[in-house]
């Protein structure tokens, strides 16, 4: 019983002590809440100075070689090997043989026709010497220069009707043009490079039987390319031949300077765009490469260019007047993917240069002008 009484007294003492200390702690607490401090945001601003803004129209396309030759055969025969293999990527200099088709049989026919012409000329020489001694020397000189292994030279000029009648009556002119026709066709058994370039397509190989009209490949000049781009007809009147254009690759790691060489006068009915051709050259350019262009369509006077993120709905922007935000109506005239060109913003107006979170008209702000720092 005695232990029970002692335990009850000890418990009461502990409870009383706890209540006492709780009262001390509660009494020491300051119930006064500190007054809230008003936060004034700092905004970045710019002072408007209207200038002439060039309107740059973005466009893109794939490069194509400006000089391109599709190789076709006009004769039939076996494709013979040359100094270089006829393969894609093979380079040739101007005048170098691209394709050589076996022409031994046809060459014999040409030589036979040339021999026939030579015989006709030889047969008229005695008559010329007796009946037309005044023209005999020039025909004799022509006969002396006639070489069966070379291209048939042009016939001497006939000055009188008697000479024309005599030469024509002996069928020399007819035979001459038959020979020239055969020689012209013989030259088509060999196809030479019209300019220095690269073979981009090879559809036959050495030993193939080539048929007349068959496509053999494609040959391009790697020194000059064209970029075909389409732009809105709105800027068609401002695009001019000779304008310089800055081009860049897709990764923006390389830039090139091109020039507008042609502008199509016809508007595409479906897209309402105009085709513009830009000439560009470069050592590391390839046909089919994708490039982006910025065409300078026109210049807009009394305008400014700002980030698109600063243009609000209803074509308004934030301005700062006496440290208070206000809204101003503007007139956007051209958009790019990042910027917008504006009109109707007076010189000297202080505009917000960077977006503000939670901004509203009438908001008190502090200004920081980067242009003056």
C-alpha cells in the first residue's frame, strides 16, 4: 500500500512539472507575425530604335548539278574497255573518252566510201586539166591533201556555174556528203566527256552489247550546283536575279554563299509558291545534299525585330512606363521560327526584352537595360 501511494505522488509531480514547463514554453513564443515584404521583380528592357529590317525568307531544297549529261547510245555494238573503268564515281577530264563502242565493221564501210570519192576525184583530173585549166590547180591541191586515214576535208569553193555543173554531173558532191554522213555517224561510236566531272550512274559494263537508243549512264560537273527552292508568291516581286544568298547545311556546321540565277515567272497553283534557283559551288558539296537558304526578299523601314516569345495575344507587347508594366498594341508584319518584325513601336519606347513569369499590366518592376551595361 505504501508503494502505491509513493508511485501516485511521483506521477503527480511529473505531470505538474510537465504542465509548468509547457506553460513557460508557450509564454516565451512571440505571437506577432513579421510584416510581409513586397517583392519587386527586375526585368530586362530595351529602348526602341526603329531601323530598316531585312526580311529574310527561309527556304530549303536539295542540290542538283547545273551541268548534267545523260549518256545514250545512237549506234549499236559491243562496249569496249578504255583507259578507265566505266564505273560510278569515276572521274574524267574534259575530252577524255567515256565510252568506246566497237566500230571496226562500220569503219571499213567509211573507208570504202572515202576511197570511192578519191577515185572519182582522180578520174576528173585529166578533164579539168584540158577543159578547165584555170580551176585545175585548186582541185589538184585538194587531191594531194586527201588522206584516207584522216577526216575528209571540205571541197574547194566553186566560183562559176560551169565548174558547179561539171563537178555535180560527176556525182562528186553527192559522194562527198555521203562520206561526211558516214564519218559523222562513225564519231558516235566514241563518247567523250564534254567537261571535267564524275560519272554518277553507270548502266553498262565493258563487253555489254549496246543497242541504239539505250541509256548508258549519267555524267555531271562537280564544280557547280543549283539549289531549287520554293518561296511564297508574296515575295515574288522582291526576288531579283543576282542577289546573294547564304546557305547552310542541316547541322549548321558549314555555310556557303550562293547567288540567285533564275526566278520562275509562273506561280504554282497548288502551293501558291514561286520557284527560285540558287547557284552555289564548293569542294565538299555533293549532288542531292540538303541545304537551307535565307533569301533577302525585301527591306522593311521603321521596324524592329524581337523574340516571338515577347509577342502576346491580340498582338501586344509589354512596355515599362514609370516602373509600371503596361501593354502596347503593335503590328507584326513578318514571322520567322524565332523572331517577329514589328511596326508601330515609337522610338524611345522602353520594351521588355525577356519574358516575365506572371507579368500583368500595372505590375511594379525594376528595370535593367542590357544595352547600357
